[in-house]
C-alpha cells in the first residue's frame, strides 16, 4: 500500500512517467482548452495521483491518468464558464487566446470530453469499452458521446460554411 | 474539408511539449513542497486514492478534531480583509457582522440509491431554485419544474437557458445568453425590442420577487428591473464595476442580495445588498472567495440567506473544503459552519445547495447533507455525480456525468452503515 503522503518520486514512478509521457501528452494536447498548457494539465493530474500513492499501485495507470485529466478538465470547464461571465461584466477584454487554423479552432469549440472521445477513437483507435473505462461511463454512453460530438462538429462546420457563403 | 483524424493530429502537433524531464522536476518540487505542510491538521492524511470507505471514518474524525482546534482561524480569516479600502460609495450596512460558530458536525453514513426522474433531457443539465420550485433545463432549451413531488415539463426554449426563475403557479422567466424570456399562454416569449433593448448581452441571471412580481435581470455589469411596464436600469452605472456582480438572489422580504467577485482581485469578494433608495450596492462583508472557489449565495425556500465560502484552514488552498455561513437577515447574526468533505479521489466539484436549513453537496460519487448538527454521507452508486438540485420538499436530485443525460432522485434507505 502506498505511503500516506509522498514527498518524492520513486524510480519506478519516474520510469513509468517517462514511458507514459508521449501518449499522455498527446491526449492532454487534444483535449485541453487553448488557454491551458498540456504539460500543466498533465502535471496536475500526476500530482493529484502521486500525492496519495505510487503509480505502481494502480492496475492501469495510463487509463487512470487519462480519466484524471478528463475529470480535471470537467472542473476547469465549469470555472472557465464562470470566469467568462465575470469578464463579460467588466467591460474589459478577456486575454486573447492563441490563434489556430479554422478546423483546429472548430475542434476547440467542442467540450473536452467530446474531444477526448473523438481523439481516443479517431487517433488512438481505442475500442469503446476502453474509452468508456477512461471516461467513467458505459460503452453505450461512450458511443452516444462520440455521435453527439461528431454531430456538433458537423453543425459548427456547416454554420461556418453558411457564414462564408452569406 | 480535412479528415477528423488529420485535424486532431494537427491540434496535437501545435501544442508545446516540455518533455518528461521538465515534468518530473516539477512533480518532485511539488511533492517536496507538500511534504512540508503535512504536519498541519488538514486533510492531506489520506492513505490511498481508492479506499474511501476505509479512510472516510478516521478522516472525518480527524477533520472534526482539526475543525475544533482551528475554529478560531477561519473566524480571523473571515473577519480579516480591508472593509473600507474599496468600499462602495453607499451608506454603511445596517446588518451587523458579529459571528458565532458551531463545532464540527457528527457524521453518519446512510445507504441510498438513485431512481430516474420522469424527464427527457439532453446534455448540459442545470438546476436553479426559485421559491418553492426547482427548475431544471438542458443545453437544448428543455425546461421542467419540480414542486410538491411532481415534475412538470414546460415548452422548449430556442436556446439553452442560463437561469430560470419563478414558480409553477406564477410567472416563469428565463434568460438565455442573449434574451430574456417569459412564459405566456403556454409558450416562451421575449419582451418587445423597444422594452428589452437596453438589456446588454451576456445576460447572467434572473430573479423574480414573489411579493411584487418585479423581475430582476443581470445584464452586462448592471442590474435591470422589469415592473411589467418598464425596463429600467436599477443599479447606478458602474456601481458594481469595482467588484463584479456575479450572482443575485431575492430574499423573502424583497431584499436583493449579491455576491460580488473580481477576477483580478478574488480576495475582494463581497456580500452586498442592493439599496433601492440610492440605487447602489451596499457592501455587507468580505467573503474571501478564491479563483478556484468563488463565494456563492442562496436564498432557501424558507427565506434564509446562506453563503458558501472557501475553507481558510485548508493549506495549500483546497477547493474541496468550504465554510458555510448563515446570515440572519433580521438580526445580522452571522453563523459559520466549517465543513470538510474529506479530500477528493481525483478532483472535486464545487456545487453546494442550501435547502431551508440544510446544505447538500457532492464530491465525485458521494453526496453529503448537513442539517446544522449531523453530516450524512451517501454513496448511491450509478456513476460520477455532475450536478445537484434540491426541491423545497427536501428531495435531492442529481445528474450523472458521462453516464447518462438524466436526472435522478436520491432515495435514502435510512439504514446507517457500520
């Protein structure tokens, strides 16, 4: 069992972080909003887990960390909404976000969990059973999420096309 | 148009990667930093990330002891802050701020389960409590109200609401980001442009004064008043700009209370009361909200004003702990309850609902209820909780993250778990 509170990384944890970093960073990069650095998000997720125990205590640390990233983003999404409302009432301009090509910007309009399911499905080719495990839902719910995410993306792109031709 | 996988790959490629060495260094520093504060009697003494049932008991006992030992600290903190440096240009508040504090609550664990509500809702479900009615909506504009044990669906709005107010047997109002709506002859209608034209997007909230029927709308930085004939700007221009009005509630006596935050200076959060005579907000006391946990206010169906504050004793700042504060609006007596959730498995959400004299909140898949003396803990299963609403009859309704789009009722089996 893990120690009560960690004060340092053990060699096994460090090795595991190095092994998981490339795939976890890509996942974080795909799902996090533009104002959040994927490395920061990944660091927070790892810190939340490591402060209470070693990664070796977790049967599937990669999946567990993806789930942690996803949960952190759900919380961030709420805070960001509240902050946007507050900014709108200042009369001030919210700090500008990095600009991306339109198709990437379209993806960023999707909620993090929608991007997560699209990324795990389209890029990582994971089965819905595994995606469901990461997102903490049933396989049916994961399929539903993906369908809704694709529908939303299509709607955003159609709106853009309509605006461009108007 | 490019393929989805190409666009996703492009998105990933454009994000900076500092590399595992940088990450490991940062983690080492953070873990070493936390090691310096673990001796403090706060909630960092859990031993695993997956054994809630085993550590909950000792943890809550520890938290209770910590609360008793640290009872003076939150009071000092709550009373701290500069009351006058950025005070409003308005009369001094009539309420007093003398605090009293309870000791930490006793805890009981009750068995429970979830039952689906007879509602068909989509994503982004929200709740709001207005008078004796609990409103629920989704991002597609479906709206329903709950009162006296019955859900009643309303016509669908053209857009997802930001807030809904009113009661089932009276006028019902809703704000979407761009419009103020009211229910008339069984359908949602907006006010004529010549009346509502002054409202500036984004609209942030709506409240209905049950006694007078006056509708209060948060629009941009200001408060607007609709009396059935005229829409007028109720707050003086700029009176809420020093501290941004983030939330309004109308008490049973018609008093409008506001929680004011400032994204630049979160420590300047204030509880404020709107003075109709001077059309200005009167600062009542500092709240001490943080970026992670802004203060929030609620008027219960019983007319009581409750405030949720961050937990000042949590070091490092921990949004899973909070202080519930009750302001007796008649006497000005200010009572605080220090409530600790016991730390989070991974991440906590920050929604807290007051129902009459009870507070209900959740973390991950657990629900907590505090009635002023006893804290009850429920683990109903069904998935990770996502949102929470409490009916005036005390019924607790929740939504489940990812798992489904439904609303579920918490059914308490009333069997203490040993």
